[in-house]
């Protein structure tokens, strides 16, 4: 769910870029939430309804959201680092790392920024948080919901991960099975075998746009506590996370998008879309979980068209 979680170095999902035009205004600040300060940044302006984007993880950063800043020619695009990672505060109280507190954090940010109307977009764990927020807090004022390669059900995510693992070389599978059974997932051999999975289904392809946020690192402790050691081995508190019985309660325009070779498998994501009344579904060809950085123009084009359509529908209903 951190998408680009790698025990060695790079993060495919949390790619970012220096792709903001020089004349696009940027402003940033902090708000106080339970546990400490949360950093946010707002790009652009315009008459369109603001877009609030939620990053992957848990424990990731909003660095990748800069890839969406070209959409700031029509509207404000807002990113923020969830508490514990990036430029936000880093409290040591581990009881803060739970799904409900992250919902309250998002709600506090929304209220502080005065986002009475907004589009909500989340990638991977961010998609889980976005969907959970709408189901817990309601959809009032949310013009649209975009769930990008989302975690909707941990049991289904692991089912898909097991299916994808079964396509790997038998030797790689044996290494993964051995170290998971022995509890040695920090062993170099396990890390190396994990990279084979990530290369195929997470970071597949070449990054077209990327940049660094070296001063805003992720927090692996949150990821380990809430998810586990790898994308395909869930040992954390999200083990029972499952929104599938509630998807029919989402009552706003919704877009599901995923990569052709994504660990969030297209056939599963399509099933989620079918469960949401009127939802749209799109597949980014040739890429894995890191679709935004691999096909940024196509991803932004799909999202831009969806946001415009949702706003048009909202105006037509006024």
C-alpha cells in the first residue's frame, strides 16, 4: 500500500517531479491535529473545485502529488503529508497509527482549509483512506472521488498478491516463503526476492517524471505497524480492512483507475467499480502500481476529464 515500499532504497509509488510551471503559485503551512502538526501545500488557483490528494503508505509522503500539479491551471491542487511522515510532525505515540485517526486528521485538515466543496483523490493506501473517509464522514461537499490503485480489501489484496507471486520464478517464491515462515523478512535474500515482485508489479517501466523530496522522508515504522514488511505480506493492523460490503453506499461520482500490470489487479478493481453506482473504471496500459510516474500525461488526462465531468454534473443538479 505504500506502493513503492522497498526494503533497499527507491520508492516507485511515491515518485514526484519538478513539473510545476514557474508561474503556478505555491503556498504551504501547518495545521494542528491530534498528535502534532501536519504540513500541507497548495498549488495554483482557478475557478474549479479544489482537488485534495491523499498519498500512499501508510507512512508514505505526498511527494508524488506534485505530478498532479499541472492540473492546478484550473483549480487548487492540495497535498499534505500525513502525520508521522514527510514534513509533518513525528510523534512517537504508536497508538496514533490507526485508520480512524487518519480519517479525523483528514477531516481536521479539510475544515482548517475551508474545503466546503472538493474533489478527493487517493492512490494506494491514499485510496483506502479516501473511500473510508467518505463512508465514515459522508459525501456532503465532495464533488467526486478518485480511487487510484486503491486498497479496498486486505483479504482480496493478499489473494491477488498470491496470484502474482505464483507467476514468479520458483526459486524466488521459495526464498519468499522460507523467510516469511522463519520471520526473517529483513534478510538480504528476502529483500532481493522482494525486488523481483516490485519490478514486475509496482515500479514496472521507466519513470517519465520524477524528482526528490530528500528533506521529507517516509516513516517505515508506520508502514510496518499498519501493513507489514512488504506489499504482499500483511501482518499489521490493516489485516481486517475490508470496505467491499459498503461500496454500494458511495453516492458521488467515483473513478477507479489502475495499471495494466498493477498489484491492484484490474479485474479486482473493476469489481469494486461495479459495486459503486455509476462509477467509472480506467486502466493505464503497460504500467504497474506506479502509474502516475510512468504515464503522467495519460493519468492526468483521465483525471482532468473526470473532474470536469463531475463538476458539470454537479452544476446540472443545482
